[in-house]
C-alpha cells in the first residue's frame, strides 16, 4: 500500500500529538510505503533518523515561527474574515504546492491527514482521504470560552468556535474515513450531518519504552509533575489553574512539597510560576522518562481539551500514580480509585495529591493497575493493527484510484 501522510509538524515521539503520528507511521511502515509531507519550524536537515528510517520520502515545508505578535496579527485578521484563525495560522501556499506535486508524481492508495486544521489544504483528484482527528477541535474553543474570565476573550472564543465548527465539519465530510481517539469524540462527530464512517483508534504508548524504572531522585525529581507542550492552550490554562487554586492548598498541608512543570515553549505566564515557592519550570526536555521515574505523583488538571491524554498513558505505563480531572482522563477506559484518582474541585485535587504523597503503598497499587491497563488496551502495537484493519476495510469499499487504474491497465493488457 502506498500512503501519502500529511502533518502540520514533524512527528517525533517526544511531544504531544507527534507521538501519536510517529507511532502510527511506525506501525504502518511494516506493510506500507509512506511519503510524508510535514510543516515545521526546523531546517529539513534536522529530521530525526528514526523518522527517516520509517518513510520512503520526507518533505519538510518551512513554517513561520509562531511568535506572539504574528499570532495576534493573524487572529485580528480572522475577525475580518469568514475563515477561522486556525486557517490563517497554518495555511501555506508552499505546503499546498508540495501536496499537488506529490499527487502528480505518484499514485497513492490513501492519503492520511493529521488534524482537522490541515483541512485548509486540498488533496486533488479522487484520493481516498483518511482524517485522523486527535481532538474534536471546535469543542476546545467551546470549552475555552466557558472558562474565560475576560469578556473579550470569551466573545472571541465563541466566534472562533462557530467558524471552526463549520470548517471542521466540512473537512470531515470530504474524508472517506475519520479516525477518533475515543468513543466520546466519535459520538460527538457522528451527530454531524453528512459524516462518513468513523472508527476509534485510541491514543497509545510504547509500553516497552515507557517501563517502570528504579532511579535515585536527583535534579530531575520533584514530588509532583506536570508535563506537556506548554504552547498548547489547554495545558497553559490547566497549570495556571493548578498554581492559583490547588498549589497553595497542597503547600499548606505539606510545606516542603515540590512541583515541576516540564514541556516545550512555556509562555511568559508559565515561566513566571517558577518564582513561586516549590515550583520549577523546566521547559523542554529530550526525554520525559527520568522525570516520570523521579516523581511521586503526575497531575493532569485539564479543564478544556479533547481526544485522549498521551501524558496519562505515559505516566501509567511507567507505573506512576496519577491525579486527573474528569476532562483530563475522558475517553480513557480508566476507573477512579483503581487506575488513578479523579478530582475536579481544587480542594479535592489538593486532598488527592496530598493523600498519595503520604501513602507510598497506594501510589504503588495505582501504578501497578495503571500499567496493566496500558499493556492490555493502549500499546501502540495493538493500536497499529486496529488502524491497518480500518484502512483495509475502507479501501475494500472505496476502490481507490490506484486500484482502479491498475485494473484498467490489466484489462488493456488482456484485451
């Protein structure tokens, strides 16, 4: 099978959505020839060797660095346009040109598009298009508006929600197959008019790579850990909420407790949290595993977002105890009190974290159950087979152009 894979960033197994894309490519590379086109702020010569080994070809399209000033300008531009801000933030004529050239140069059985916001691009011809929905993106805008204190930001998010909802539904309707990361997201999308088939291929984790480790706590260790891409708005909002509403309650009960915030591109408001007692902001780290191994409790205090949380799966795979909000762990087949602790109220979150910090046996029990769950349901090797089965099914139904052309050539030869 020949696959054209389209991604807004280079998929590497060290951050956020890139982890999902990398591991799905890895699973598919065993039986497919993959040509990858990705946008990125890094030079093309910095493509990781492990990704090059999985693809027949990789084309990297330079993307402007998303400075705060540029982002604000494009958001303002979107107010004067029928397009959402996401369209202006991502669209590149050079990327569209690369897609057109790839289609002209070769026949593909399927094109896989990562994220609905890649829908600003078109895949010419009659390609079989699979849309991998990491999140229901418009739901993130809707929830963001509900939690904003600023009336101006609330109004902006409400407008962005309506614009992006229409764009997201449109790109879904153009797809042959839509992938969701949870039954919850699938149910939301299946209520949209004109939806194609939608199947769940959950987020996962490499259970061999993320395995429990015995470490001596050093500079990587903190009592409590939050990790994730900090330029992602739901992560930023979660940690501001945790620092303002939860952290003072934890420090009141345990004055010596420490919190580490790890993740690339922390904005100024996150960096400033490092000035508070007991909090450190590490920014980007090349490997999160030593930090997970050196912590006692991983927290996921998300209140907005969608999809399923790779950070929870990675923590569970390493046997780390987790405290999450309901939104943070939605879409995962986890049981409160067995695999992790779920709390939404600031005092309940603080109480749950403090209780685990004081009870190493409870932490170990949660970690053991969490790892067993991951090995059973969320290992990428299992999920890769599910994706292969979904593609085989849709290709059998849709009769893509490459197959039809092959049949025409065979008929001509026999005639």
